[in-house]
């Protein structure tokens, strides 16, 4: 379950085969056999180097497949780096608005093709994998080492045009491995999108305190074959960096797979709510609590997910947890069945809940529908027979008519010790979740597109500010840049961008953006950025002036008050 998909594929052979196998295949535009690659120094994304898009698909709908990089170092102990590249690139590009194909989807494709996880593919099967995943672009590459230096090279293959980009190359000392991979991800973003404008410093600041040793333990942990080895390595990663969300998620899922449900629930609960896997983590945390009988905690975990996107499996399990607490769960199962009318389990669970409410006729109708969907369901057949017998008994006993229908509102459900338990959905349909999330984003984008540019920019700025408060600076910059493209005079967007630049360590551009913002409109965010920058540079008079302006706008602002206290402690009075 935790082994990363391994592809060790000679690049040129892969590309030549792609030309031969794809419909209308033609000679592939491979790079010259000799000639310089692009500079290892990071360059601004260039539209002239971008891979041409064959259609008008929005960027967020173009699927990107990043294959594990080939290890050209000759050192087997460095194989983990080849698996690490997709991890970094996928996370950064997803945050920047791209749509990379995740490892779970690769595993699904392998299963779909009948191939084992440890499969070493032929060239033909590798291209079949890309086609199975409907990838629009594929990133391929390799890495090597020379003493203490690390070198990585990547190219983008457009699957429709078979255009292969020139190589992107990054070099660094081994301790700076993560900086090189983040820089490579930034370069790839510029290669894939001519209009990409997020700064390199923002990419580098995405995981500012992550240690290479913690990241290596994490990758080796998810790449481990056995669960015990996986858990050992992931625990080491979390020990080295207790706040690294991917390691927390992987460790929680390893505990879950190992049926250590108490540890799984605690570990998955440590993920911040803004983590990429937060919803999936809470789904499995809900299952872990369900399996240990903590039904109220289970229901709360499922509710966190369903409030954001009510996928049927999530709503179903929320209903199961509620029912196990003795609550009426009919509404949950009706909602799940309406969302997916083809799933027999939702109809079955609805029948169980209606039976708990003494609605025998409704329960019989629901279980009959479940049998139409899955005729060989022995438990459902037995339950239907029991319901028919109960209904016949009620009629023959001259029970009041209301005994055949739902109990009055507020009445306690009639206990039925012979009724079956509700069925739990044990897996999270991540692909369906992402598809639903994408559709919601598209609807929101369509709605915003009809707004006047200034109003549209204001909405994007609000979203960027929300990301900024959550510490998601890459996502925040994406929104601020989009806002400024619509309305360059949006003072709040300039101030937000100033804060992003500050967090990325780019003091000069942070100051420029803050000053641009204040030239448009006085605002506390820009003043606080200038105050922090001046305090860091020991320019206390200037810092005091900015804090004074901030307090004039918001006298009770907590950060401004704190900065005033810090300045006073350093002997500077606030005007």
C-alpha cells in the first residue's frame, strides 16, 4: 500500500515509443544530441519556452503526470530521491493551481492494468499507464551526484503534440537538495504555463523548516514494503519534524492499515485543517473512532468532511456513527442514497434506519430497492423476509395502522434486536472528492467572471488573505497575483503580496509592494509589513512611525500593540 510507484525508464526510448504508439504518431522532436541545457540558475518562467497547449483546456483541468526520476548516480541508496521528486513537484504545482496526478492514482492505474506495485515496466506498458491516466503532460527526468553535489534534469512531454521541452537543470550541494527540487518545481511551472507569475522565493518558503533528514525518512517510509518498516521510518520523520503534514498523514494511515486505530485517530487528528489531506484524514479518523466505539468523535470527524463536500460515503458513515449513538440516521442515508442511487448499501442502511423508527413499510421498500441493485445479497434477502414477517404479524395482530408506518416525531425508535447493523463504507473516494472540488471551483470561477473586474479582484484578494492567515503562502500569492491582473490598483492585494514576499525572505520586494499598497490606500497590513521589516533591519524610528500609523487605523490590533511593546522595550517611544 505504501510503496511508491517505481518507474525506471530510459527517457529517449520512452519518447520514441510514445511517437509510435499514440494515434497519428510522428517523429518526436527530441533535444539535440549536443548543446547546452538551460542554466542551473533559476530563471523567470518564460513563455517562449513553454510547451504549447494543443487545446483550450484551463490549466487546472490539464492532468500532469510526474514520473519518478531515474537514478544516474550509480548509488542504490539514493533511489529514494527519484521517488522524492514527484512528491515535491506535485505538492508545489498543486498549490500553484495545476492538477498533478497523485500517487494513489498511479497505484489505481497499475491495478487497472493488472500490474503489481513493484512493477518494472516495459516501454509499451509505461505509455499505456500514461494513457490510462489521460495525462496531458508528462514530466520525466533523472538525477546524478558528483561528490557532495546533486544535479537534477527534467523535461516536459506534451502527450498530444509529442513536443519535448528542452531540459531544465538544477544543481546544488546535497544539504540543499530540497531547495533544488523546489526550484525545479518552479521552473516546471513556468515551462507549463506562459503566464505563471508566482515567485521563486514563495516556492522555497513553502516548507521553510523542513529538514532533508525528515523528508528522506518520510519518503523511505511511504516507499517501504512492510507496514512495520513503514511505521518505524514515518515515526522518525515525525520526530524530526512534528509539523510536517505529509508525514503525519502517512503515519496515521500506516497505523490505520495496521489496525492500530487509537494511534491512527490521534495521529490523523494532528493534521492542520488546511492540510491537503485534511478531509481524507478526517474520514479515516472517523473510521478509526467508529471501530473503537467512540461514536460521537466518529460522527464529528465525518461531519467535518461532509460539511465541505458531502460525498455519499462520508454522509453514510456519519449516519452509521449517529445510529450507533442511538440517534435517528434516516436523513443521512436518504441523502447518501440520493447522491448515489446505484449503491445498494445506502438503500440497505436506509432500510435499517427506517426499521429502527418502526417504519416497517418504508424499510421494506428500501431493502427491496437494495435487492434490485444487488440481487445476490443474502443479508438483504434475509432482512426483507424478516420485515415481511413483521409486517404480517402486525396486520394479523390487528395493530393500529400507524404501526406500519413511521413512529410519531419525537417518539423513541422501537428496539429490534434482530435487525442487522448498518454497512460502513471503508474507503474514501479521493478522485470523486477532487472532481467535486474542481466542479465547485469552476462554478465559483464562472460566478466571479461575471463580476466587474474590481469586484472580482476583491473576491480573489479575500481568498488570498484567507490562505495567508492559514500559512499557505503559495496559494495566497496565486490569488493575489490573479487579483492584481484584474485590478492593479487593489491596495489590499498589494499588501497581501507584500506579506507573502516578507515570509519568503524577499525583504526588498516586500517593501516595494507595501509602499505601492500605501500609495493607493492606507491599510494596516502594509504598515505592519514595513514595521516588521524595519525592526529586523534595526531601523527603529521608521518602525515606530509605521506602528503609529497602524495603531491610528486600528488601536486595538493585537500585532500592532505587540510591536509597540517591543519597540518600547528597546527604548523607542511611539508617536
